[in-house]
C-alpha cells in the first residue's frame, strides 16, 4: 500500500476563472508532495520508481510530451504503480517567449498524447522553469488543469551532490511542502553520461537518504490532485509570503490570510516541531 492520502479530486471545471499556481499541497500537517520534472527517462525514472515503491510513497511526474512518445512503457509503469502524471508541455520551452497559439500547442498536444498512451487525462500542469504566463493560466482554466508550482527546490538539476540535495529537502521539510525534483531531460537521452545535464543519478541517490528520514519523522506523502486547492484562510493557503527561518534557511508554510504572524507560527510549530526535532536526531 502506498503512503498516499485521499482519493483523486474531480478535475476543476472550465469556469473561466484564471487559477493561481499552487505552491503548497492542501493535505494538512505532516503531509508533503514529491514531484519529478522533465521525464520520463528510460534510465532514471525506473530507478526513482523503484525507490518510491520501496518506501511506499506516491509522487507526481510532470512529463514532457516528446519524452512520452519516446518512452511510453515508462509512462505506463508510472500510472500502473499508482503515481500521478502531470503536463509539463511538449518540449519544455520558456512560455513567456511564445505567442498564445504556440502555448496552446505545447499544452494541448501534451494533454492528448498523455491521455492516449496512459489512459489518464492530466489534471495538473507545471510550466517549464516555473514561468506561468497569463496565456498558460487562461488555458489551464479552459482545460480544467491546476497549475502546480513548488516550495522546496534542492536544485538537483545542477548535480550539487546527493548529500546536498538530501540536505536541502530535509531543511525544507514542512507540512504542505511541494518538493521539486528532476528524473529526466527534455528531448530524451537513452544513455546519459555522468555529470551531464541528463544525469539524474544524484537525485536517485538522494531519495535513499531523505525518504527514510522523513518517514521516520512522521511525514507522509500525497499528490496535489487528491486534495482541493488551498483556500484563502487555510493553513496551507498558497501565498507568496513565507515565514523566514534565517538560522536554517528552511522554507515553511505561508502565512494564513487574515491571521497574525504569531498564530501562523504557532500552527507551524505545533504541526512540525516534533518532526523537525526527530529529523535532527536521526
């Protein structure tokens, strides 16, 4: 049984309201979301899936359409093992450099190919480089896609070392956190060389370090599609004002709309203090 929470939420109806990118998952305290971008990869995605299976963790894979076509068997395995597929455009361009028609082509073609190959139509979207444009968000509203950002970025794409990646994820651990990882590279690579941009071996190795520690500390994992978007006023409301922790550099949950900083700090302390202490002792 995977360590996932909730049941899939119904796709958002195309209401005409432009959604806001979600930086946290609205699943309560001690629940985080792992996400993987730019895949699938025939080499590294299966290794990621093996680690997730070993620890019974469910994650979200934001895949590029051109890689879906190249590696359909890997896509089907992602779905078969209970994970969520998200739309990450066809070829990973900067959307702010495209005209509206090209943005539509990037997202729509990816929707269609993921649906055809996996049998599941995505309800989550992440813009390349996190650059959500007005045209992309309007198209999300039209297609019933929820735009998903992140709150913890270990910069694994830069290959800083597995220990560094794990340390950054552990430092950012908090209820509601969405962690950004990378399991592939746009355009595919059947034989990525060590140290290149397609080398995700450090990301895989880091999972072996931080997943056992987070689970031992009491954290659980989910996917954003299994929970409704955070509403204004909730502890996990997706805001851009983070409570700073200069001593650790850890991001934590945003301030709750209409509440004081002290009340938000108390909520976070009660929800995550025990887990953070446990992480330090493991």
